[in-house]
C-alpha cells in the first residue's frame, strides 16, 4: 500500500492541506499570467505610459471655418502635469499615494485640447524629474525604440519614447537641466525647450522654478512648429530676418561624432539657402568666461583644462546648486514627513538637495542673470548658436555606476547653456553614427522662439539631404612629397611656435604633413593646437603620431592633455600611464596620473 493510500480522507486537516496546495497553484498561475500580460503590454507601448486616459478635443468650428490647427493629432503628457480628477504621480508611487486628485487641468493641456488635439495618456518620468537616464525603479524604464538595449534618457523618458515609437504625434515634457533635450537626442526625435517663462506652468509640479520650462517632442518638424504656435501664442506672420549662425567650435570638440556629419553639414546647407549669412566660429567657453564674471569663484583652475572648458564645468555646477536649493525649498517638508523609497540614482540627487546649504544664494541668481545678458548680447535677434545636443551616445540599461564623471561633465557642460541663460533650444535629429542617433541643437536668444521654430522648419529638408550626402562621402587622402621640403616646413613651424604664432605654426606643420606622413609633424602640430585650445584636433594628431610611432612619449602626453581638457578623464589617465611605462621618471606624466586617479575615484 502506498503512503498516499494511508491518508485518512475524512480527516479535516487533510482537506486543509489539499486546499492550501491548490490555492497556491492557482495564485502562482495568476501571477505568471499577470507577468506575461505586463510583458506583452510593454511590447505594445514600449513601456512609455504610466496611465492611459482620453481627453477629447474641444468641438470643431462648423464649416466653412478652417479646421483647428492641431485637428486629428494625438499627444501624451508627462506625469508631472495635472489632469482634472486624476492624481499627478510625479514619477513616485509615494507621491501619488499621499496626494489628492487635481481639481483643474493644466493650462498647457487645455490649450492643446482647444486647438483640436486629443490626449491619450500620461507618460513615465524619472522620480521627481531629477534623473537624466529615464530609468524608474517603481514604474519601469521605457524602451528606447532606436536602441532598445540602451537608456531612453530622462526625465521626460516616456514622452520621448511615445513619440519615437509613433504611439502619439507629439508629447509634452518639462526641461530643467536637459530633461527634454537628452531623451530627444537619445531617441532620435525633435525636442523643443522654449524660452524660460514663455509658457504658463500653472498645473505643473515644479522642480526648480528658475530653470524649469515646459516643452514638447515630435517626429515631424511641421508638428513641432504647429504645437509651438499654439503654446507660445505666436503670430502667424512676422518680418523675415537674415539668419546668422554661430558655430561653437569648442563644444564640438567634446563630441566624437565626425565634423563631416555635423558642423560641415550645417555649413553646406547655409551656403545653399538664401537669407543666411556665412557662419561665424566661436570658442563659447572663453566667451562665457569673459562675460559672466560671477562664475570665476566656481571655476577650478587647471594647467591642463583651459579657461573656457573649466568655465562650462563651473556653469553646470552652479546650475545644480540652484536646482538643489529650489527643490529643497519646494519639497523638504514632504520628504521628511514621508521618507519615500527612492531609486539609488535619484536618492543621491535628493540627498544632495536635502543637505545643500549654499553660502550665498544671491551669487547663483547673479550668475543666471549675467548668463542671460551674455547670451542676449551674443545672439541678439537674428543669430543662432550651433552645438551638439549631447556629447556621448546613450549608455546601456541598468548600468550600476550610472553616468561616469567625465560623461556627466561633458553632458551638462552642453545642457547648462540654455538652462542657465533661459534661451530657447531646439534638438534636431541628424541621422546616425555607429548605429546611435546623432542630435544637433540650435539655440536662439530669449524670446525669439518663433524665429527658431521657423528656422528649423525652413532648414530641415535641406539638412536631411546633406546628411545623406555626407554619410556616403569618404574623406580625402593626403599626398606625399619631398622629405627635404617637409623638414624645412617643420623648422619654420618650430620657429613660429617658439614665437607664439600658433596659427602660423599649424599652417607650416600642415604643409609638412602633406609632403610627408611623419609622427613628429603630427605631434608638433598637436602642441600648437593645444595652445589654441583646439583639443579635438590635438587629440586626432596625437593618435596619428602614435599609430606611426608607438614609443612617442610626447604624443601620449599631449593626447592625455587634450583628453583631460575634453573631460575624457579615463582615456587621459591611460595616456599618461602609457607615457610612464615608456619613461618611468617623467614628472609631468606622474603628476597628471595622480591628479586624474584622484578625480576618477
């Protein structure tokens, strides 16, 4: 007889055990069913939505009146924007649990509904709008449609993904320190951060009132333009102005995307279009250093980090100090009372905000005011600054360390310009490089939003054509010639270098290189480029020198200097270590290695 047959089925305890076992099986099956359903729903909407809602547009005017400007368009909104009779989640279940439903719909949403658009849902965001990766511990991370194994960018991650995945025609987000521009760049769509204060933020939870702007994302420049006209209440026609582009050369050095795919494309398009002046070139970091004097106290001087780049790093640090101070003012009481469970990356931001005690708040606001004046003087009413939206491609999902110090510094050196000046900025998709989306940005002075939107719409088809042409073009090869002539040119370059005629030295070394592909010539030209603050060119020259001569210590030292100035700290550290292997007693390499090791740790 088996053990099972010995059980007394009349015993009530036996039936309790059987019942519990069956219940357990049913519960497990239900859990698996729900997980499968959740996985399928993420596949359907890329995990972009936290809540599906439907807000119908206001009634259309009867014929013969023209249809409303946003008729038949759908949109989504970030989860820090109020909708009547719905709880605004702010990316946090704890916030949602401790707050009541909104009594009114945000003015910006109402404006879109009045103009014929339909709202279909609320989108996931980083907790409290403080992240930049788009990852949310509680709500999940929306899937980047362009590169699914990488982050979508935040904090308006769900809004960018909903647009990129073609789930909506456009989406609303907010931008404090780059929260629309970063996900727009990483997901390959248009993003627009309007002039600070240009659009009402009534009905929107703030992060930092001095930096916050409500903006939008779209796949189509005409949709971007139409939404802008509604939200900014723009006049349909204004006098045509000549456009002048200012290319920030130093900021393109932060980005590894070849100039052929970015700066060169813009320059070629400007040549073809009427009403566009020949572009100017500028070292923006040095311009800000000269015109925002209050930043001097925040700048860390370094023999290897030129004045301009240290200024941009200081500008981003002021931006974060201002954000933390205002976030603490807004939410310290609630944070202390609720003690919400936070994701590790957001927890660090909140902790920094809650413990922040800036000694002199007035100086932060003074920097912001000086920055706005400086950018207004630079751009006036008809100039547009050209720069990369981000310096690096999106990082992989679930990276434990998050953004490295160097990636963080490069990213926010770029983003702080519009945030701290209050200028309007358009992020524009520019094709791909190494299978990652490229994004370029145009910045116009505060209050010239229509001018910027019109420019993007006017240029985009030409930009697309030129991007396609340059993607298939191959770089020109150098020619070789007489070694004696090249040596003479090198000596002339050395004489010009000693006389501190850096540009002249570059010209002589360039002519020498055309005649003879020599490691010394590249290394010497790199030294002249370093003096001019052309760090990307110096890095490229040193790389060529090292390929030709792997024992060229000067090339490693100069490339390390260039990379440190470009905020590529880890790569710079490797170069200085290479120099030490080749020359163990080299004091310059030794000091640099110690400094960078301390900075990275």
